[in-house]
């Protein structure tokens, strides 16, 4: 989505190092590799965010004294193009790639057969200086955005993650409107709000139904050999 490409692999359950071993549950081990260079503080923070979310949805107590290894390779992140030339806080933003990381992780966990209590989806919203909400920010908008907001929702409608960043402030009512719009996107519902959406009728975000559909199609393809 939005010019981001992420490759995710999941191995589970695997042997865990003794220092990370947990007696009653599985250890979630997340590694994020940038599209160029080596991982820095931003990648470590992203790893913490992904780890915190997936630990809440994976049934970790089914695999005690083991590990769930999640490796995410960022292939493309056009949302950050041009940010290194700016002198604002957004030059260091990590939010543009976060939804792609979370959505790729959910798909990889399902494909690996990791038991979860629910699936989830994530999206990013842009709040401009006039208070208008852009539900479909393009790469150019993301690179110059004053206020970015990332949300993740479970298939049960639970808010699993909310991250906001930017140089422009926002009110509590604006944040509540952002949350509602993000939930409608992730759950695949048509938003009925008074917010400006720049005339964009189709949501660009990944929904939980789309994730379910992708995995369903893959299962059908993988099991064709059973039918001869």
C-alpha cells in the first residue's frame, strides 16, 4: 500500500535461547531490516511496536519455552522519499512503513499456521493543517505531512495500536474522528463522517476481510494437489 513493499517470514515454534526462554509462553522475536543500510533506533522501535501487538493476538501459552521468529525485510518505502531533505520532525518518522509491516506480519502468521485469537489490519491517515482528514495519502503527501496517525484493529473491532506523530497539533475530537475513520477502513465499512476525504471514495487500506480472503485463496491453491 502507498508504495511500501515488505517481505515477512515466520518460523514457529522454534528453539529459544535460554536467556529469552519463558516458562509459560512463547517468546516473540521480531527483526526488521531496512531497505538499505543497517537497522538503527527507528527499526528497534518498530520491532517493539510489532512485538507488542502480535503478542496480544498470538496464543503464546500454547507454545511455552519456544520462540516465534518474525523477520521483516523492507523492500520499498516511498513514503519516506525526500524526508532526508527536510528539517522537521517528520524527517525521522517511522509511521509511513508501520501499516505495511503489521499487515505483512498478519498474513505471514496466518500462512505459517500460528494460532491467534483474531486477525488484524492497519492503516495510516493524514490530518492536514486545516483539520481535513486524508484517508488515502499518497507518497508525496506522506513525505510532507504535518500530522500522521496509524491505527490497527482486530477482526473483533478492538483497537490494538494507535500511534500519532507530527509537527501540527490536533484536538481530542479530531483524534476521535481519526479513530472512527480508521476503524471503518480496517473493518471494511463505509465511513459516514463529515470529514473531508479529498473526493476519494475507495479506501486504499487493507481490511481484515481482504486478509482473510487472501489466505483463503492461498489455502485453496495449496490444497489443489489433494483433488488430483
